[in-house]
């Protein structure tokens, strides 16, 4: 740093949170993928990647990795438009994980299991760090509001997969093996409504976190 030059605090926050997200998610996902036992919303092997909570964190970690590299190379908290949008998508999907755990999975299964072990890192630590980093960074140019809808793409893709798998094996009642989030426990109408609420949470997170025009 040049003598007398004020340090870019936002760059430091962005770089620190990006690194913490990458490290915590890598450790957690590696741990889940290598365990043999299974528990509540925790699976060993490749089945760990059936969960939105895991995939959203992996997506966010990839975005944070790209953001951290850019931050180190360019030495600024200002990101190119495409990378900023990529990171916004990552922060938005982990915001969904965080909020859904707080308002739905926590009351349903208990907050203890939701915030212990690897779930602590994937349900609380990484999402909070991802959000904090998003607040610290900014795009080269303010984004139009319509750009925030791109943040829905990962959640929409997962929702289509989740609904498709359950529809293919539907026998009149939800199968806990495929409906592991219990969205369809009360039938398709309630399940679809819950997905719509998730999409709304996803978009609101992107709308709030984005530096818009």
C-alpha cells in the first residue's frame, strides 16, 4: 500500500469473507461426501448433493472463489458486472438456505440439528459470510432491477428437479426419501405454494443485496 493511502476496508472484508466461505464450504462438503453414516438432512457420498442447502453453498463458494481471485488481482472491492451478478446469485441462494432453515426447517426438525456439525457451517456461517461479502462489494456500474431475476435461475432449476423426481414416483402421498424437505407432505397445492415462497425469498434477497440503478 502506498504511504498515506487509505486502505480499502471493503476490499479487505470482501476478500476475508470470500476466503471463509470457500474454506468452510469445502471442509463441510468434503466431510459430508466422505462419511458413511446418515442423519437428519445429512447424507454420505454423492447423495449429499441432493440437498439445496449443500448445492446453494457450493454455488456460493464457487462465486466467492472467483470474487476472491478478482479482488486479489485488481486490488479493489469493485467487481466486473458479470462477476458481480455471479456473486449476487451465490449470496441470494444461500440467503434462501438461511431463511428457510430459520422459518421452516428449524421449527420442523429443531434448531439444534439445523445448527450443529456441518450444518452449522452450511446453514449459518457460510450464508452469513456470503451476505456480508455481498454488502461489501459493488459492481462497476449499478445494475438494473431486471438483472436481479437472474438470481432465481439456480433455485428454479433445483425446484424443477425436486418436483420432477417426486412427480415421477408419486403414489398418492409424499415419499420421505425424495421429499426430504417435506414440502409435499400436505399435498401438491401446498408444496407448489411453498416453492413460490422460496422463489420470492430468493428474489427479495437479490433485490435487497444488489447495488441497483
